[in-house]
């Protein structure tokens, strides 16, 4: 397969194309978004197939969450094209699971975790369903139990969700997003505010669901390291441009130097974690010239 040219601001960085699915779950072609007269990102080219895990990376304020909104049909493109599950964005909502940026439950919240999951099945119509017996309810209960077990939440799913830890709540919310058997799972910073142990557990869970269940995953992340070994590809956004491809193709000194327009060095620590050195403060990621973890 010929290398793909990824647009980077006014220039282009050539990034070898990783393997492409025969029928992508989602496609972005030279996509761009403008907000308030400013281009957040442009030249995004991406094709994600079933069972592939993609991370959206970049400093704060570059429009990572906006890319997810564009896939949901909540943000129009300024240029380019996007297709989700073979149609325009917003046409296949029932086949998409979505977990927005971190939601926290008050400690006094008494609704059970399993009811939170069930609301992902029919809560948009009924809220918390009444305990009326029947075949439909039995099927719903079986599906909820199945997905709770899938995310490893069976031990605490019947506890009030306010009594669950942050990592436990996140597993329940992922179960809620999966309960309708989506083909595409969109996750906006699901590791935010979790400690390192819970980050690793949630990352492994998402990777397993993606590859074993055949669900395409697009995940906004601040730090790539917890999910690095599970990824098939990344989209890196910065300075109005973008680069996309396999992690080893995009998270390199050469590609990020072209993306930022200033010398950037990507280092690998002794524990395998990636560190970017030399990012300018104008990138808005809070790390400045001292470097920081990728994302």
C-alpha cells in the first residue's frame, strides 16, 4: 500500500498508511473544523475498521473532543468528508456507543450500578424501567447481566453507584455504552481523573472489548502511555494540522516536528513510556519546553 500524505497546517507530512479495513466503520477524508473563525484541525484522513482501536491525541485546546462531536454529527465540518457506518454522521446513533467526558456520581446517589447500565438500553424512552415481567424484560435483563460481566463489574453492579470507586463507575459507564451492541464506541477521556492502576485496568478492558468483540473504538486521550500497547492507530492534532497512522509512524520526532513547526524529540523511557521533549508553550498542553508524556 502506498504511503499516505497527512496534512500538517500549510505543509504535509508523509506518514506510511497502516492496514485499512475493507469496509471501514468510519472514514474521514481531508476533514477540517473551524470554530469562531479559527481552524482547530485540518487534513484529517482516517479509516477505522471493525475491531480496531484508535486514539485521538494532542495538547489541550486543539479540538480532540470536537472530532468526536463531528463523528456524532454534532459539529459540521468546514472541509472534507466524514462517513460513519456507511452514512452521514448522526444517522446511525443506535449503532454507536458514546461515553462523554468524565461524569462523577455523588456519593449519596442510591441508584444501583446495574440500573445505570440498563438505562443505556432503553433509558432514552423509559428512564429506569418498572419491574414488569415478560419476555422483553427477561431479554433486557440477560443482556445487562452479560455486559456487566464483560466489563468485570458483577461484584459491585448491585451496589448504589455513588458507593463505587471511580474505576468501578467507569466500568459501569462503559457497560452502559456497550449494552446496545454498538459497532462503534466513542470514548472521550475515559481515563481522566483515574489513578494509574485504574487507568491500566480500563485501558486493558477497552482493548479487549475492541479486539475480541469486534467493536471499533475511537478514544480521546491526554496520555497515550496507558493505551499504547492496545492501539492500532493514532490521530495527532496540533497547530491546526494533523497526522495519522500507526503509533510508531506518527509518534516520532520527525512527524511531530513537522506538526508543531518546531524541533520535537520523542524519547522512550526505561519503563517503555513515551516522552515528548521540546513542545512549545503555544501548543497549549501545559508541559512547555520541559516535555511530558505523549498526548
